[in-house]
């Protein structure tokens, strides 16, 4: 069950990134470079979400020496970076 939820989250994040057709927009290098380098932010945000979830799991299983507030903060900041976007 956990694996299917994780795969669903990854598929949803992947699908959202292709919701807007982009092939018409970058017509020059000046437009293409910000679009291409913007993916660093998107992939970095996805990595931060995974790290935030890992912190929450470690705190829930009492393997991390971190308060509940700290674990929630790690998840909120990571999810905030994904929802705000570039």
C-alpha cells in the first residue's frame, strides 16, 4: 500500500509538470535557458520533499533526536517550495 501511494505521488508530480504545453514557448535561447534551468528548482524541490518525508519518518519512529515541531517544519518548508514554484 505504501509503495502505491508513493508511486501515485511521483506520477502526480510528473503529470503536473506536463500539464501546460511548453513546446510553443521557447523560441530562442533567451527564452529556453530560463525554462531549462528552472528545472533545477523543480527537481531540487522534489528532492526536498523526499528529505522532509524522511525526517518525519525518522522522528515518528524515534530514530531522530528531533521534536515533532522540527519534523513538521521540515515537511512544510519542502512542500511549500513545491507549491510556490519558480
